[in-house]
C-alpha cells in the first residue's frame, strides 16, 4: 500500500542563509513536502464535517480496518492516544489486584504510568481496584536498547501477569524468547509499539515476518503528531488484538470499544452498561492517519536510507550507531548515536547546534522519575544499570523522511568529524 514520495532540496530563506534543521519533521508533512497528501486530508476532513459524525464515525472505522489489514491482526480499536491504548491493554486483560507487569527501565514514562493508572479486576467478584497493578522495572539489552529477555526471566515472581515489550526507538524487542517465556508461565505479552510503525521481526522459529503490534497478545500504537504516522492536530492511538489471544478473552474487542466510549455497549446515550472512560478518536485524526498509512512503507524506507548514510559517516569514529539486530527491520523513529563518554556527547551536541541542527531531548530512565524514586507510585525495581548508563550517552540525530538531501549532507558532515 506504499506510495513513493520525492524529496527535493529545501531552499534557504533570504533572512537566514542556514535554516535550522528541526529535530523532528512532523511539522513538514502537510506544509512542505506532500501537497498530494494535504489535498487528500482536506477532502476527507470536509466529508467528516458534512456528515456531522465527529468521533467513532466512518473514518475511524476505515482506519481500524486499514490497520487490521496492514498488520494482519484480529482487530484494531482506535482510541484517543497511545497512553489510552496502553491503559486499555492493562485493564482489559482482567489482571487481578496485586499483579506485577514487567516494564523496561528505558522507555517513555507513560509505559509505566499506564500500569499504575489501570484498574485491576477481581477474578471472583469482578470488582475494579484502582492502583492494583504494579510495574516492575528490568534492564535493557545494551545493543538494541530494548527489554532484555534474560532480565525479564530473573524478575518473574508468582505475581507476574504480563510483560510489556517496548519496541524502543523503532526497533522491535526480541519477541521470540519473551513469547516462549510467556507461554511457559501463562503470561500476557503487550507490545508497546508507539515508536515502531513499520518495524518488523522475523521469528527465528517459524521464519514468519511480523509487523510491530501483531506478535504479542495485543499492541499499542501512538498516533501523535511526532510519530512515523500521526494526527497533525494532537494525539490519537490504536489498540491491536492479535490471533495469539485466541479464545482467552473472546469478548475483549467489544469490551475495548465500550471502554473507550464511557462503557456504552448499545446506542442509548446515557446507558453505561460497563466501566469505561472517554477515549474516542475523532474523525479528523482518523482521516489524517488513514491518508498517511499509504505512505508508511516509503517513509520508513527513506528513514532507513538516511540511517545508512549516517552509519557510513560515523565509520571510524568512537561513536556507536544504532545496532540493528539480525531479523529485525528498524523503523528509525529515532536515530540515537551513543557517545563514548559524557564529554564526547556534549561535544557532538554543541557541534550539531553550531551547524544549525536542532538536538532533541533523549529519554530518561523511568524508575529514576520522581514519582517512583520518592515512592509516590508503587513499583518494584529489579535492575536499571545498563539503561542508566546508555541513557546518559545517547544523542538524538534528526532522521525523518522530510529531510532534504542538503540537510542530510549537513548532518553527515558533522557526524563524520566526530572524534
């Protein structure tokens, strides 16, 4: 379903001979590069306005079906953010109070917050218990920066109920050992695919290639404006249900659709048959994401092409480019280069800024966040040493399809002069 897009050099303005290269290129998608996409979105939005259906309407349904087909999953449920998708996954799996959910120490904080935010559900009475799920922080693989399956196994307890495999920075976690462990212990596997649209994993057992969000029990996508595809106006998200769930929770899809709509199962506006929150996706976000989905494959291919050029520029330097594990297709939501020392990181960042290249903030280690460090949210910390060391040395390099050839060359020039 991919469509090709050309990338013409960006023209310098008369007032600034060297315009700043943004850290993320989402603002250019409609305004600078893709006039065809801009027109397509405008037409779809106009139809939504005329129909009077602004949330959970036909465009939302079309997006759900398009994602279901693209990922080859059992179902896809649109919600208002990736955070809502994560909370829905934790809540709708009916995990009992006191359940521990294993989370990597290196991720966006909402991966863990969603665990704390979700209701646990008593298996006997069906009663909902707030604060009943506990994130357990484990360390990451030092090469891929994704959750380490060996650390997951070491963290298991009799209270473990689920594992959240975060596909960090655009590369899928090592899913086969996680799924084997889950099968062995009767656990659920939730894929946090917020940064992994277009990433893939080749299962070494079956040789089948799985898109992110299709291999665990359910997948959680963010469709915010900064992601590989996303709504220009704000947040949106998707929860995917895979065939792996089988008959374990046959009513999960209908429960999820009621959950996002304040618990409504029927058409009566003020009858709420079950628990839910307001987490509906609007028709305009769905229209934008539906239009962009056609370009996802070509956009990811462009990201990989740019990443390969950066890799070549870094050859012979002391800086480490992103490692792509065998059998994994990296989507390069971020291109993170690892500095040999903190001083070298600061030097590269200063050189990037001197070349008018914006430097984005990088992720912090989640158990070091104040609410966890000060004991204000329940958690269990197993290990975060690798995550902490890696997080302090990473530098985010602009890597998105809207970069012009001249801009890529400017970034290459800076990288090639790393010590």
